[in-house]
C-alpha cells in the first residue's frame, strides 16, 4: 500500500491566498486541503492526518493564533506556519513556540513558505517517532 503524502492544511479567509498556497503545495508533491475558517478546519474529519497547518492570523471569528492554541489544548498539536498581512511584533513574539515554525508577512516568497513547511514536516516526523 502506498504511503500517504503529508497533508498540509491551509486556513485563510482569503480564497485567492488559499488557492495560491494550495497550488504551490500540490506542485511540491504534498496533499493540501483548504478551509475558509478555523471552525471549518476544526470540523475536518482527518484533522489528525494534518502534518502542517498554514493559517492566516487575522480572520473573522477565531484567529489563526487562537486556532493553534485550541489545537494544543485539544492535544492535537500540529506544526504551524502563521501568515499575516498585518505584522505586529507582539503577536510574533507570543506566537513563536515549539510548534510554530514560522510567522510570515504577506506577501511572502514561495521559498520561505516551503522552507517553513519542510521544517514543520521534520518536526512532525520527530513527534511521530518519539511517541
């Protein structure tokens, strides 16, 4: 049976951003699922298969940072890349933790996002082998 490709979840209320990131991730050979809100992602039946979460910080309803904290509280810690069009130093400082592998300001280069995703996948594989 072939092994499943790593699943990258993209949560952003901006459809064009979601689709652009999804296209980039799929072009690199990964599976990608998109969600227009944190609540949509939390209802995703395959949430445990998520190897990396790419989420916008500023969204209506639950923010990307709140989503990350909610996952940690639920025991579903997922390596996360935060993206934002509104960088705030205090958000970046409070966001960076063990599972937050990057905090990128829009517009960001494809390579920096891919580097963050690769870091997340390394972190995720270490977590799986350690448990």
